[in-house]
């Protein structure tokens, strides 16, 4: 009899253990399913979805570049070519160009700010390069510039050969393709990098350098601010600007490229270009 009772007890114990194991297994499967569902939901919510949900497009722009992105000291508003492009994109996505937040970026901060989610896109005179394509995805080209030099009106510098000499100092901004290009094209020159182009221009006016280098479109804006300076005629690189988004943001990129095609087809792009650059774009 004792053996029979013992066998029953062992049997009940095995049943209980199997039931508990099955329960844990079910709970584990449920948890795994929930995690999978959550991941699917998160993946389904694209940047474009988030923009529409919040009702606002957040764009990284320059605050220190005349003609492209410059904060007006009188109104406090940021104005320029890039700003008008950004507002048009907000209208395309949300139906209202005022549904936008313009956050200041520099050449150094713009990619980190994009990739950590502070901004949805970069519209900030950003040159498309193979190196940058490893970190972000680019739209079609929306502006074509060429790197040049800004010098005093009475300067003897008229091209890249004139700065490729020892004792010549060229100023530019940190994290820019301009800094890379000038070192490659004028290895004998001393290159000083500043946080942004406004600081570099202030340094040039203070006599800390012989020339300032960046894209000619930006230099024209600086020369317009101060007629004591001129842009040399020669350019020594092509600088195609693109709108940058996070890697894999395909839906947003498709909308951006669609928007750029639309404004080039309907003449709106030409109006923005002529408004800020002072001439019609070259075909």
C-alpha cells in the first residue's frame, strides 16, 4: 500500500511539474509575441508618420549664412534659400508652410543631430559626398555650387594657385568639405577652422587670414554683407547640395524628391533661386 501511495504522489508531482513547465512556456511565447508585435509597430511608424502625427516638420538649417540661412537680427526670423525650400517641403507634407520648426545646425553638428532624432532632415548647404552617404541618405541635388575664395578687394589672390604657398592662411569651418578640399588643393597653405562661417568671416575681417574658402554661393552672400571683399572668379570643386535624412528613411526621401521635381517643373524653384541668388539657375 505504501508503494501505491508513493507512486501516486510521484505521479501527481510529475503532472504538476509538466503543467508548470507548459505554463511558463506559454507565458514565454506570449511575451515573445508581444515583443515582436511591439517591434513591428515601432518599425511601422516611419519618420513621415511621426511628422504627420506631431503636425510639424523639424529641419536643421544654418543661422549664419547670408542668402541660404541667416537669422534676421531685426525680426528674429531665419531667412534664405534653404529656408524657403524647407517651408515648401512642410507645405507639401502638412499642407501649411508654417507647420515647421527650424533648428540651428553647423557643419559639425548637423549629422549627429539628425541621427539622434533631434531633426527630421537637414537642409543646410550640405554637399553630397560618398563619405557622408555612409551616414545619411541624400535627396536629388537641389543646388549646384563650386568652392572658391573670398578675399579683400585689393588682394593679389585670384585663384587656388595663389594660396598654395607657405605663409598664406586660409580660413574655413569645422567639419566642412571645404576644409578637406583646401588641404588637398593647397597643401602648402595654413588652414584655420572655426565653429561656423560667421566666425571665420569675422576672423578674416580682423586680419587673421588671407582668404576664406567655402562654396561660392555662400561667399557671394558674405561679399554682399561687406563690399570690402570680393569672390575670386575661379572655382576648384563641384559642390552638389542635397537634403539629408536618416539612413533607411525611404518614404520621407521619396516625398522630398517628388517635391523637388514638382517645384522645378512648376517654376517655383526658379522663383526661389532668383529671389536669393539674383539670377535664374543655369540649365
